[in-house]
C-alpha cells in the first residue's frame, strides 16, 4: 500500500536530511507542530519505512527524480553555485563533473509540475548557462 506524504512530512524529511540529529522540539517549531506531534510524525515515517536509517536514507516513493546537469558561466564558481543550490527544495546530492557540464544535481519533487518548476528556478540562476535533464526511470539502490 502506498502511503501519502503530506507537506509537513516533506518538510520534516528535508530538515532531517540537513540534520538527522535535530531535536523533536526544534523540528516541531520549524514545521509548526508541538514536540509530541513532531515526535509522532517522525515515528510514523520510521514505522512506514520512509525513514530507514537516521543517516537519513529516505524512500522517495511517489516522487519524481531527475539528474540535472548544469553548465556554468566562465566567471562563475561551481562551489558557490553548489552552495546556492543546496538551499533549494528537493536538492539531494550535488557533484562537480568534468566535460561540457560542470555540475550534476539529484533533484526530487512530488510531481512533474513541481519538478519542472524547480528545474526552471535552477535555469534562471545567473551562473547557469545551459542544462540537460534526465528523469530517473528506475532505482535499484
């Protein structure tokens, strides 16, 4: 049975990705819940298998993932762009790459419309001159 993950759960997952040791009290404040409610949400995500480990290994079922390759302007710093991207919703890993593209970004979103919106935000950044996107079709690990 597929479980629905609402916006509060998504925000909790994003916060735990940044800091898996974030106390439930602080987590609750950041998402507008009490400490007990935040603790229940996290416990529910664990019992449903969405959070499998607190390193955090998140099951992305129901979401759309893509690898977005970005080329940067000659004057742009890939490191600075990477730091700017890390604050965007749905950003997973960011790798610096060789070849005609400078960065590869693992991006996730709840649906294709949101994925497109997030890609458009990356493309609109001053440092980005070109992009190529590959949708993740199947994941084995």
